C-alpha cells in the first residue's frame, strides 16, 4: 500500500518549478532574438562591414547572395565581368590569329604567290603566337569551367594573375613580332605593287570572304599589337574589382607590372633601331582614331533621327555583321547560308529627362523612342546610312536555339535582318539590349508579349 501511494505522487516533470521554467523560457527566447538580430546584421564576408540589408521575406533572404554587403556584391559582379572579358577577348584574338594563318598564309603558300622567305618576312613568328594563345586560352577556359563546376558562380577562385605569370614567356614572342612589324608592312606594300596576282587575291579575299568581315590583311596583322597593348587595361579592371585579401591580388599587380615593363622595353628597342613607330604612339593613335570615328558616327546618327542631344543616350555602338534573308527562312536553314556584310550599328534611345534644372546629371525618364542606325563603312571619307533608322517600336527581336550565334530583327510589314558579332557573347549582349528597349515601346507588344501575331504559340518562342 505504501508503494502504491508513493507511485501515485511520483513526479512526471523535470523537477523544475514553474517560476524557474518560465525564466528559462524567457532566456531562451532572448537568446533566439539575439541570434536573429546578429543574423540580420552579420558582417560581410568580403569586407567585414555590417551594412547588410535586413530581409523580412524568408524566400528573398534565401535567394539573396549570402553574407555579402551591397558594395561587395557589386564588386564581385564587376570582377566576374572583367574576368570573362579577359577570356572572351583572348578567344577573339586567337580567332584573328587563325584567320591570318588559314585565310592568308596557307592559301598564299599553296598558290605560290610568295616565296617562303617573303612569307616569313610578312607573317614573322605568327605560328609561335598561335601556339601560345591556344595554350593560354586552354588554361583560362579550364579555370572558368572548374569554377562553375564547383558552384563558384562569381568566379572568385579564378586567378588570372597566376595564369598570366605562368605564360610570361608570351612577352618575348610579342616583342619579336612587334619589332618586325614595320618592316613586315613595308614588304607587304612593295610586294602588292609588284605582284598583280597577290593584289587580286587580297582584294577578292577582303570583298568575298565572309570570315574576314571585310577587313584587309594589314588590319589582321595588327591584332598581336592591339592585344599586347590591351593587357594592362584588362588587368587593371580586374585589379580594381579584386580585394587586397584575394589570393590573386598580388599576382595581378605583378603581371600588370611585368607587361608594362616589357612594353617599355619594346619601345626602347624600337627607338634604338631608328623606327619612328612605337607601341606607345600606336596606342595613342588607335585611341584617337576610334574616338574620332565614334564622334563622326554619333553626329551622323543624331542628324538622321533629329533628336535633342540632351535627350539622346547611345546605349551601344560598334561593328556588327548583317544579312537580309531573301525568303525569311533563316531559322530553318541556319546562318551558314546567309551572306553577311560588315556594318556599323548604333543603338540610340530617346529619354525624357525628369529634372532639367539640377546641377547634377538629371535622372533619365521613361523611354520615348529607340532606334537602330545602320551605317556603312567609310567610303570617300564619309559615313553613309544603309537605310532609314529601324524604330524598335515597330520591330520584333528574336533568337533560335539552333542558331545561337545570330539574332533576327523583323520590321513589321517591311524587312527582316539577321545580326551577329564575331564574339558570340557580344552577340547575345546586343540581342538583350535591343530586345529590352523593343519591349518597352508599343502598347500592342505588352498585350501580345512582344509577338507580331496573336495566333503565334508562346511556348515555342524563346524567352
């Protein structure tokens, strides 16, 4: 009976009274609140500052890039873009080198247009530069692919500086080419005047070979000079977007210093050999020529559209290849059947300014109009329009997965155009920008999702 009574009064709780239990629960609640407060104001993993925005929506908090302040988030984006620009431009440079060999050197050698000594004098050590570019680009691409495979979408593990220092033996090869550039051009000029077959071959290649983008041999022979002088600028952009704590920061600075020192050495050697031409003057002249050309094209475009200068924004400008399909079946046939011509293209946007009296640059207002201006290459010292500007409010812009190196622009009830850039990534950038402003204009596009016909099935279109 005694055992039964004790069992009846046996405690089933933890033995803690109500007051201590209440205090414990309050302390646990305070601790949880403190942890949540710290989480909301946790330090940035890149810079250590505590200016992270407080996320109230759990889903948005999960989607936002974790542990990064707004400044470092922007810096990482800029660094990724700079790294991809370095790799993409290296690939474009390599493509120009291959064009020099496959479209000029080998055909001229096979046809016996020039002797081996003459070919060596014009093309110098182009094969060495091709081999170095292929190896350099292969390692760079492996770095990019490995970063994406490991989930590093910001490419923070990609160390351009370290890879560049591993391939520092490129610099003597560039020096050999640059020092022979003056004599190479002089030899080409003399041989072109002397040999009629060579002159015919170069003219036909420039006008009929679409791979050359209507550029002559002299333009392609300048590619190594343009590339070696662009390395310091590309490295500077990456350095600017890389924190000093990044493992590649020191290597980037050393790589930039090495290339600048080598460029100075090339300039000194050029002067010693009595040449008036130097890499420094080449960079300055090239920059001035580009600036003059851009100004002339902008003036031509402004005069054509008749907009106020203060309300006009030049979104994009540059060289694009353009083709006009005769039957509108380019998507099925593919871009290989099209004949492209080189064209200067400017994307202009007319935006009403919100504030006209502010001393600072006024914020742009809504887009009133957007056009594409198509300009032919210079002829007799002047730019000429291909046609009247294409108003994006009357155009449909689209791509197809089977032809991802091109995009199509259809002017409703009029013409269709196919565009592409020599760089596929830049082609996609052009497409996104043109499509963006095209969709903002025209009320019918908002109703039909930017489709020219309401009967078109939306699931078959590419977003």
